[in-house]
C-alpha cells in the first residue's frame, strides 16, 4: 500500500536528505523509523534532495508498506521512533502511481537573513547573520530578473548530472520584519545550490560587489564563476511542494 507523508525537520546536524553511507541523513533516520514498522528496509522517495544543513517544513515522502495504516496512527507511530528534530506532520494513503519527486509540479523555498550587528542566538541555526546594511526594495527589484524561464547555469554547481539547467521561477518576493529578512522563491524545480546562490548574488549585487554587475547580466552570462559563494545552508527551508 502506498503512503505519503509531509516531513518537517531541522537539518542542522544532518548531511542532507539523501542516504550517504557513514553520514547521518534525514532519509536515513526516516528509513530506520519505517523499518521498525515494516520489519525490514523500505524504499523512500523525497520530493526534494535538500543539502546538508538545509531545513524543511513541507518535505513530501512516498513509500510502500505491506500493511494498512490509518494516517493519524501512522504519523504517531513514526514520530515515536524519529529523533525530535524530525517530525511527520501529516500522513495519508496515496494512489499506487504517486511518486513524491516525479509528480511534483512546483516547490517553494524560504531563505532567512538576520541583518543586525549582533546575532540573536535564537536565529543561529535558521538564518544567515549579515551585519551589513541591506535595502529590501533594491533586493526585490534585482530579483525580478530571475522570474520566468531561464538557463540558471550561473546559479548551480559547475559539475552537475542534470540534463538541463533551464528552470522556471514562477514567483519571487522579499520582506522585512525588524532585522529578519525573508526571501521566497517558487518554481517548477530547483538546481543544486540554486536558491542559496541566488540569495548570495542578490545581496552582493545590491551592495555593488557582484562581479557581473547585475543579477540580470549574471543570468545571461551562465558563468558560475561570476556568481560568488552561495549563502549559508542554515538559512534555507523547503516550505511547500505542489502536486
């Protein structure tokens, strides 16, 4: 029987979603919890392969179990075995054809920057401390160049196994609440490090330090060397997956 769950997790102590031998991963601990219920290994598919240190509020996972479970009971059973920083928020039966990754139509990520001279320790695990001045209006304006269908080769790793670096960004926004600046990105899919590199480029561009000059020129260049370093992983959260 096919199931889907929505996971929330603090990725600080994990080497990302995907299984890696010898390293703690979200897929690893979730698989261990499933194995206790199933009595053996269970294949799982996540909607997004979040990197080391990245968090999630809306990661979706699909898998099959041999017995029938009511959603709330499955949720409680899994949470009883999972570490405190990984929680099943929702659990339900899914169609036999459902696949968390391949059926996803879009994803939304949030990136948080804490812009203050002194970092609030309650934000340390979930935001990039940036003690320099940032103009939210300029960030919002620069980010408009990213909306639409583009080749995002300048915003991902140079050695990648994906067939194409063309993606569609359907929405972008940035807002401030005190020192807390939140970027929101929605699209049909994202490349590795894409969101973090876009944030880093936007910040550098608004401070006049981007090698390409503007985000629009960087996008057109398709040159990863002009983008600079990606923003730290801890500020990134996978918020929602759409089907």
